[in-house]
C-alpha cells in the first residue's frame, strides 16, 4: 500500500509542473537604447577612426544585424512605434512634434506589457521622446513622476561653445566641445549606467525588464575632454559616404534634403572636422557607459538568464548627401545598430541561444523588437505590426522582403531590401540604389528602365493605406518664452529666416489683448485681438517677434518664434 501511494505521489509530481517546479523560469531582459547612433561603430565599419570596444564586444557575443532599419527617421515616431509595436503608417505618428499619448492614449507600452505578465519593469534615461510615461514602469531613474528622463548633466557655463547660432531655425544643442570633468562629475549617462548596474548586480524576486537609455551621441556633443583627446583634430577623416557632387542625380524632393542649412553653416564656420570629432568622442563616451553596464551584468548573478538587446532609434548624417542631422530616407539616417544576445538555456523559444559572432545581412525593422522579446520570454504577442525576429535567430534565411522607414511627410517612405534600397517621396519622386556596389548611395538608378523590376518589387511592400497625420493639440505644443518688455523703442531687431510655423496665442488673462508683428523696418503691424480666455492661430516665420499690447496699446511684452510649431501663452 505504501509503495502504491508513493507511486501515485510521484505520478502527481510528474503531471503537475507547478508542484514539480519544472516550469522554465522566465528570462530577464536588458534593453539598451542609444540615441542618434549611425553605423559609426567598429563592427559596422561606418568610420575608420571610431573606438567602440564594448559595442564590438556585445556584437561578437551575440547576433549583429547589419541591415537593420528604424521604422521612422526621427526620434518620436521611431521610439513610439518600437515601444508600442505599432507602425507609423498605422498610428499616424510620423514626426517629433506629435504626442504619443494624444494619439494612442490606451495602447500598452512594452514595459507595462512585461509588468502585466509577471515581470518587474525598470528604466533609466531617454527611452521615449522626452517623457517617461510613468504608469508604464514599476521604477525609474530619475523618478518617474517627474516625467523628465534626464539626470543632472554638466554643460558649459557659456553657450554656444564651438558653433555660433545662425538664427532661430538652428537647434540650440548643435554644439560640441570637451569638458574639464570626470565621468562622475559629468553625470548624465554615467548616472544612468550607475542605476542600471545596481539592478544588474542584485538578485531579483521576479524576472526583470530593465531598460537603459544612453543619450549620447545625441547633441550636444559635450563629454569629458579625455574622450576628445582620443581623436586629435588634425587627424580627423571626413565621412566615408561624403561626395561633393552627390546631389546631381537626385529628384527635386531629394535635393531639398541637402545641402541643408546646418551643413552650410558648419562649413562656413570651418567646424566640420570639429563636429566629427565631437560625434566620435560622444560615441566613445557612450561605449564606455555601455561597458559599465555590460560589466555589471557579467559580474552579477543574472548573466546566464538575461537576454540583451541593443538598438539605436535612427542614424545621423555628418555631411553625407550634403546633409547634417537625420530625417532623411537615405541609409545614413535609416540604418541603425541592432544586436541581440540570448544565453544558452535561457529561452524555451531559442534553447541553444544565439550563436556568438553571427551577422544577419537581410533587412529587419526595429518595429519587430516588441514581439521578438514576447516570444523569447514566453509572453503573449502584442502590437498590431510587430513581427518577431526569432526565426532570424534560428536561421540566416531571409525572413522579410524589406524594412520600411517612414518620413515626417505622410507618404514619404524608404524601403530597404537585402541588396536594393528604394525611396519614394510624397509627390512621387523616387530614388533607387544598389547597395553591394554603391553602399553610400551615390548613384540613383531610379530612371533606368532595366531596374524598373526592382522598383516594382520594393514598392509593392509599401502599405497602400496610410494613417492620417495626427497633429498635436494646442495645449501639447511647446511654449515660447514670454519676455516682459514695456519700451517699444527698444525692441530687438527681427531676424526672419524661415520657414513658417503654426503659432497659437492663448490669452490666459482676464482682459482682451492685441497682437502685433514686428516688421523688417522695425514698425508694428496689427494682427488680431484675442479676448480673455480665448486663443488664435497665426502663421509665423522663424525668427519673427510678436508684440502683445493691452487694449489701451500699452506694450506688455513679446514672444520670439524659433524652429517649430509653438504656443504663446499670454499671462
């Protein structure tokens, strides 16, 4: 009888995973985001002088995707689509000026999805576009309630330091220089890496989703001087993709992208090599912060059960196509680092883990990361457009015909295949490049009849239905600085430098207010009267001044519009 009872007990244990403790433990996730990083890392060969031992070390320990592309060529739509699993063409989020939670107020972010499925979700640094989305995290540094993802960061007392501002159109952070400071004194990403490392070094009660947002090499390129010292200015080499007459074969829409004003301004002030130096120094600083995080993981208790994913939200031009910044459909802007490392025995979806040093050459999109991690961690799929990359971790076979990158203007999209790239603009202008023979996209083949088949094939992967652009509400627009000023004879000189933006005046006072524009000759031109509690929208040129007066024509102050749509709150 005792023997029979013992056999029944053993059978019960065999049939009940919860009793037998046979359920495979969920893997942890270390999710690393780098801001504005193109292919200037050693393992991608984007610039011969870059120094990135830690990026290269991670790539060698897992799988590197050499043909990975962002789903949008600017920060907000790229990060939103990745963290929500929803493509820009589905959500209508195409540009930085939009607000993710205004467009998709109820969609579940990746960290929240993990928390809903038994994980502890923590994050630090920039992971979304300048906000945290507090409800999506169990813990954050800085505190999630602030909705400010940036810890204290040292900057020069007097700015600009290296590149003068050319006008209101110029982003104030386009500047660079070495700082007389240690990493700890600099703060910023150093403090982010500290917080992340602390959590990697301890044992957790639950599996964790830990997201690390490293801000450099996002502008401004201020980092401790020791990182600049590694790149002597006299030895700086120009970008491999730069070609002086590279725009000659582009359609009008392509030529509008370059030469842009940033690149002209940088050349005029002879700051091109200095800018490259600043970018290389900032990448090297980001690499050092990445090294601190990887060291913490590898020396802690979570090494063998933590999936590591590293990605950048989009690339960056430093003169290629006569362009500076991002926002384009060219490869310099859309192609990004992507690495995935899965330890052996960590994931039931990939029991043998990733093969160290593998390079996957076919096109993939960052949009796939949401459901890639869901599959690797045994969580339910989520997001309307995220298709898991797990098949690419099992085989080098091509999974996707193309990866799509949507541009700010609805209908403009870049299509990245294995060997060919196709860019189609909103008005039908297009470009075609053969990457194996033309990696820097110098020769536009779109007008060649013999290549029409490639255009047809790649264009067929572009969705026919595109969500409408969802503009931000007036309240969500950035607020212009209010300058109290009562002397009309001492107004600043206007510096009109285009283009025109939407300017929403909001009268928060208890009396009506008159709005005047400051003209080129210094005279004031009446525009409108705004009643108390009302608002009015005007088109305003970058660099223009707008004067506010009482109904008795007493000057109260003014606003200056800068480089984007904005609100002018009259208080």
